[in-house]
């Protein structure tokens, strides 16, 4: 599983994008977002690019431990359905 960088903002988007694409290119199909502490609209673009790269490899990218700040951005830009199919909220307790 690929560990997303803590900063998914414009300043670090290129680094995050490239690191994730390398991981996906090597066969990784899961991203742990639990350590993400800073997001802006660039984070949405990065996640969509990662998802597109995974689909090109015939896989669905699973997103784990999505922070609420990032989930809110996905809802704001109305792209949550594009990423939700591979989302896993493993940080929530199960009842």
C-alpha cells in the first residue's frame, strides 16, 4: 500500500502525483491517506490522476483512511462518485 504524503497541496502536488504514479505503475492498488494533514484542490486532481492510472492498468484504486477534509473537497467538486468505488474507511469503528 502506498502511503500518501502528509501535504497534498499545490506546493507538493507534483511530488505526490509522481510518487503515487510510480507506486501504481509497480502494481500498488491501495493508498493510505491516514497521514494526510494538508489538502487543497490539488489533492482532488492528484487522486483523480492516480485513479485514472490504476484504471489504465485494469485496477480500481482503493483509498484508505480518507481524512474528512479531503472527503469534503471531493463532495464540493462533486467527484466523490468517481473515487468512492475504491474507497475504504478503515479508520471508523464497525458495529
